[in-house]
C-alpha cells in the first residue's frame, strides 16, 4: 500500500501520546503516594524518618538508573514495546509492594515500580517527536506534566480517603490491576511512527528505525554530553522538581499536620493544590515558550520566583494559612518552568539523539527527589528529640527547617546555572 503524503489527524496523534500519558499518570501517582501514607508505613514497617525517606527514594534510585537505558531503548527499540513492558512490570512491582511482609519486600516493590515507569516520560516524548508537529513539542511536554500531576492529585485527598476506608494494601492491589489494563491498551493501540498507520511522519530523520551498532550507542551518549547545555540542563531541574516532590511527595503532610495543626486530609489537600498549580504551570510555560520563541528567560524567571516563594514558606515563622497556601500555589505554578528544559535540551543537540537526550535530562530531573527525600529524613533523625506520638516519631519545626535548607540550596544553584545556558530560540540544532 502506498504511504499517504498527509500527516496524521491531530486527534489520532494525541491519542497515541495520551496512551503513553496514562502510564506517566500512574508513575506520578506511585511517586508521591507515600506522602499521604507516612504514618501507616512508619507504623507497619517500624521506620524512622531516614528509613522512610530511603523507602520512598528507592523509586527514584531505579527511575534514575533507567533513564539512559530508556533513552537508548526508545531510540533503538521503539516506544510501543517499551511502554507496554514498563506498564506490565509496574503492575507486578505494585503487587509486590501491596503484599510486602516487611520493609525489604516493600523496598523491592518500590524499586521495581520506579524502574518500570521510568520509560513513560521518554516514551511519550519519543511519540510526540514522531506524531506531533515540532511547534507542539513543548506543549506536549507541558501536557505530559499535567497528566502526571493528575496522578499525583489522585495520590492526595482521594488516596487518603481510600486508605482510611479500605487500607493502603487494598488500594495498591487495585492500582496494580489498573496498570495492567493500561499495558494491554498500549500494546493494542500505540504505534511508534505514523508510517505504521500509513501517514507521513513528523520526525526530522528516520530515527524510528533501530540502529544496531553498539559503537553508535556509546558514541551517542558521549556526543550528548559534549554539548554544554546538556550538562547545565541536567543539573538545573533537580532543584526545581526535588523541592516540589520532597515537600508534596513525602515531608509536606507531616510538616503541615505537626506544625500547622491540620488534619491529614487538609494537609494532603494543600499538597495537592501545590501539585495542581504545577500541572497548570507546565503547559502554560510550554505554550508561552513556544509562542515567544524563547527558552532561557522564562526558565530563569520561574526559578527566581520559586526561590523567593519557597524561602518564605520554609524559613519564615508560622504563616497565616491563606498566605501559606497562596505561596505554595505560586511556587508550584512557576515550577512548571522545568518543562521548558526538555524542548530546550532537545534543540541543543542533533535530532537523532532526541531519545538519549530526553533520558539524560529526565535523569537529572529525578536526581532532585532521589537525593533530597532521604537527605531531609536524615537531618530530621539527627535532630530528633526522642518524642513520639502514637508510635510515630515527632520532629520539631527547627528540624524540618534544617532539612528543608537542603532543598533551598539546590534551588538556589539551579537559579544561578540557568543564566549560563545558551538560548536556542526554539530552533533545532543542525
């Protein structure tokens, strides 16, 4: 059959992308779920803050470790198989976590989940590069963040209510079944390139065809890191994402319940509001960056505003609740600036390296929560006074602030580094 000369309909293109986005939604849900189950996990597995931080961070350890392999597999194998197997493995890991008899089995489950859902974001970006016009790439990246954070919102108040109703283990079993259903849908419906549906591809080159040479794989990694923007855009998002996910994904709920006297559902709702603002900020920054044809200024403005907002939230004495929520929402919205980094980095290297480059940048993104979640927990334990409430350790406001300084330090570094990047003006490197 002769291939059509027209591009695929946008509704079909966005459907392909959207099925990958479902796995990213599940991955984000799993990423922050421990944040509303801290008391249950600490009680069931007899955990300290350091141990809980490490249990949560096991997701990020395997997630980060999988980023470069994921990028290479996306380039050389294709997103359809990658996303399908990732979803199936995530369902298995969720079952392991749900039935864990001790912290070691729970840790193994978190490790499997993180490594398997690591394929979602890079797979989505690869699909976007082939199924969507280049002018919509940053928008697709922002919408990916929006879909992911919808998953995080489900891991807020709804998850808290379900945990209260049926227990965290039963909730995880249902999550595993839904993830398996997503795997089946991806396998049946997703295709790597429009040419497989008899349409013209938006890909700049024929990168959807596997390259077999091992030398080209290793050379691609070296080549990606030969560009200065890669190094900078690898380090910068860790401060942005690490701050958001260390707070909203783990330590925000106990901080708010302990020192603002809120109920767990109220604290979870505030963390969800932060994540929703982040979800809205991603597409907004992506669209505005595409529209203005600039990457660097918007990224820089976002970092400056976040640094000011988080400094006020974490360092000032107890704030009025309305001001606390307002500052968190503002900081969350401007954290959407990190989505610019994917298009920014993609335009800074040859198009044939897009999958590898996306994996490298996403690895930098997840380095933030991977290092900060257990690091904050370690500081909390070091400054613990010995007080416990209902079998769970109670930490002072001074301990939380000392731990949160690590988040602010990385965010400050990110703010400085963005000024050293080279603007691309939304033009692909050639």
